[in-house]
C-alpha cells in the first residue's frame, strides 16, 4: 500500500470516530440547539467521508454526491433552526 493509502485509511478512521461522537451528541444533547448543531456537524462528517471514499476509489463521481449532500444539509439546518426559533418553517 502506498503512503497515500495509509493517510486515507487514517483519515477515514478519524472521520468515523468524529461521526460516532457526533451521533452520541445527537442522541444525548441536552437541548434542541445541541441536537441541531450535532446533526449539522454529522452532515459535514458524512460529506468528508464521501470525499475520502471518492479519493480511495480514484473517481470523481463521489464529489458531485458530496456537493448535493452539502446543499441538502445546509437547507435542513436552516429549516430546523427556523422551526426551533419560530415554530413554523413557511411564513
């Protein structure tokens, strides 16, 4: 295995550990704001995992999926935050 393979394996392990810690905060967050922040951070970690997997497979197809996940994750975070603040998403 090349040195880049070892680096990718280490990075995937670190992101997976971050995902587990975010999942813990998502399930146990004391407030709704903590849960929304944990969900947003988990989305970012999922995007990182998709990009790392795309590097591992040496294909550019996964980068488009990561871009779509980023857009959906941003809209979801905005919708959850707006619902938390106002109690309604559509005005």
